[in-house]
């Protein structure tokens, strides 16, 4: 189990270090961590949980950014 966890963390760190430039990943990292833990606790589906958490976290971050942008536009008018 430790070997799988260590190799997964190493792969994640390498992917971050050698990623393909800037990405729109706001909310993804936090969501992936939370989803991965939840998925691991739910019958060892950590990768599936991390993917779902990333998607949900990105969606929530985008929704919050749009709400802030709308509030700023209304404030300026």
C-alpha cells in the first residue's frame, strides 16, 4: 500500500513540475485532494474520487469567479 501511495504522490509531483504551461485549475487541487480521500475511504476508489473532486472543485471556483465578476460590474455601475 505504501509503495502505491508513494508512486502516486511522485507521479503527481512530476506532473505538476513538468506540466504543459499555465492551466485553468482553480479549485481542482483542493477538490482532488478532498475527493481522493473520500474515494479512498469509500472502498479504495481514490483516483475516481480525485477526478470527480477536481471537476467539482473547478466548477465551484468558476461559479464563484463569475459571481465576483458580476458583483464588481454591478458595483461599478
